[in-house]
C-alpha cells in the first residue's frame, strides 16, 4: 500500500514518519508546490495524507487507485467532497489530535495582543524599551477580569475555557446546538459580541459561517475589544476587519489563519501595529504530529483490511 503526504515536512516530521511507519506501507513525501512530482506520485497512491493544499476534483480524478483521503487535522473544507464521493474515495479526519496545540496558540495570541508583545520585543531589540510611546503602555492589560467570548464550543473551546477561568477571566460562549445540561454562560452571538472584551473563533468553515464576522458583526462588538482567529480565515471579512482595526473600534487582532493562504506579504492587515499574525501553524507541534500519525496509519490499515474507518466523514 502507498500513501502520499503532500506537505513541506520538517526533519523531525520525517523522522516521526520513519519511526511510526508500518512495514507494509510506503510513503512518498511531496512539498505542496511540486505539482509535477505530486501528480506523478498520485498515479499509484492508495491514500492521500492531506494537510492544507486543496484536494480538488482534478487531483481526485487523476488518482485512479485512491481509496482514502486522510485529513491531518479536522477541517475538510479544503477537500472536494462531491468529487470524492463520485469517485468512491473515503474521507476521514482526526478530531482532537491538535486541540491542545490550538488551545495553547490561541492563549498565546491573546496574551501577545493584550500585552503588546510584538511591539515590546521590537522596541527592546532597538534599544528603546524604556522609550515606548505612552499609548502602547496605556493600551496594555491583563486577561484577568476580561470577558472572553468563544464563538463555537467544540473540543478546543472546551479545553480553553477552564484555562482562561484559571487566569481570572469570565468565559461566555455561543454554539448552534444546546446541551442537555444547564448552560448559564451560553449566549446568542449578538449578545456575545456586545459583552466580550476578547472574541475567539472556534468554528468550521461552512456556507453558513463564511464571513460570519462581517462589518455588522464587527460593529456590534464592544468598542476596544480584541478578535482572535485560530480556526479558518474565511470566517472573517478581512476588509471589514481592516476598517475596524484602523479606527480602533477593534483594538487588536491575533490571526493564525487568513482568507488567502499562504498569505502574501502585501496583505494590508500586516501593516497594522495592533495585529499579531502567525502562518496557520496553531495546530502544528511534534506532539500533534505523533498523535495524528497514529490515527492516519491505523486508518491505512483499516482500508487495507476492509474495516470501518476512524472518524469517517465520507461516505456518511
């Protein structure tokens, strides 16, 4: 059996692959931008280990032996599920494997924005750490005493909530489906936007959630609030966010994901001093990769042996 990993794998990731790879599985590692090699390797691939590069209908149609698209992560919005279904290709993801990493990055972005860490770092390196503009000092704060609104309440948000509470923050959240248990901290989205000092997004990207944070939602946010996004870039209307950040109605943003990825250097958000950005790596730690490979290789075995898959998305 052959699997293709389409990803710019680090030496540490390559070593993990070699350590955990079963004897019966061969793996070809192809960088995302090497389209010619990827096309060639997919000709006899049984499994595609998919990270971020979109899996289009063309990719699926030109892989005649493909049986499984295994998402390394959770979101499957980058996979053409219709094409996969038409070609009888199974799709699976791995909820929970990257949750701890995303929780920690989300917290890190909150702290970086609230404490103005990027600007403090730059000023200190320039020998001007004691000459900071006074508005930077006035603009700093603490998480303790803040109200943090979690939009979406899946695995990441549920893990993040007690961490924030331990730091002294109040946590409120909104989600589509109610629990059978009492939910005193659950809010409607419009109420959460008005009440939260920090809003953090934890939603999948769907037709219903695309540009959920648009100009109306941003206007409804509490003046001086902060937006954090470690979910999907297209949840946010970037033009509207740019306007809200420029007027300082939104005081700052921490963004691990962008509408266009990889994000080009000319993205206007990158010019704003009140924005902290990272390159869609909230999920990526060696620990995440180790957990992910365990599930990926188990699903490869299940495809080989004709057994039901773990976390199967398609066929439903």
